[in-house]
């Protein structure tokens, strides 16, 4: 088994996959359970269906006591360019997320487990990183298949455990994702944008 750094917890907020079907059981929880039971990392999980619920759980995560132990924010939702869907009609934009998390994400990774959210101008993603202070964003630039994206998510979470979450470590993690896990990241349009701002890391307010 590969040598791993200190375990980096995942803080997952998941939206409703089929808002009109109350019997729907779709969830990313099995991914998180597998990672925890195999000793890769711990996780905290919440589901939500409204802006108020999303921001309530984000408020909990952005406190230092929580995001130090859980530096990977995993947002599992339906999505489209520049936003995530909270339910079948309400959206939450990456700009709104940047405003809410301003200066609270130093050394953290924001993972968008959603279709096409990062299919946007790279300058806007850089602006998100600069405003939040996040180390990197990871997500998809296209519509994604559930099974393939699940496998890709597992690979990425595995890679994130193999090095430090700092400027040098995230570069190594990025190279590992591209070299060690086949072409799945290319097939799904996985995007990894690293914060290389001269002002990184930003001070917390």
C-alpha cells in the first residue's frame, strides 16, 4: 500500500438527485463509507435541498475547528456551467459560494461532484480561488456518467491522501491524477485548477 500523509477528512454536502421522487435512494454515501472503512479518511455528511440548508452546513465547515480536520469540501449536486442545483429549480452560483466562503478556505480543496460546473472561463475559477483562498478547485467540465464519475471521485480522493495540501503537494497530486489513473479524467473532463496567486495562502478574517 502506498505511503500516505496525515488523513484529510472529507466534508460532504449532497443535494437531491431526484427531487420529485421521494423514494429515490441515489447518494454518494457508499463512496464515503468505503473510504472511511478502508482507513483512507474520515468524513462528515449532510444532505440539503435549499440555500438556507446549504449555507447552514457551509457555515459549520468554514470554522477552523472543522475544516482543519476536514479540508476537502465535497459538493455533490446536479450542476451546470458556473453553478450547482439545490433542487429541481433553485441554483447556487460559484460566485455566491465565493462570497460566502471569502477568505475561509486557505489550504483547502473544493471538489464539485456535479455535471459541468467547472465548464467556465478559467479566469472566473481563478477569481473564485483568490477570493476564498482555496488551494484548488476540482470538478467536471462536462455532463458525467454516475458510475464513471464515482470511480473518478474515488481516484481523486485517493490521490489527495498521498501528499500535503500545500502548493508543492497539490502539484504532485495533480500529476498523480493525470499519470496513475488512466484516461478517466480526460473522458469525464475533470478540471483541476490550482491557486498560484502571489497572495496565497490568504489570511483568515
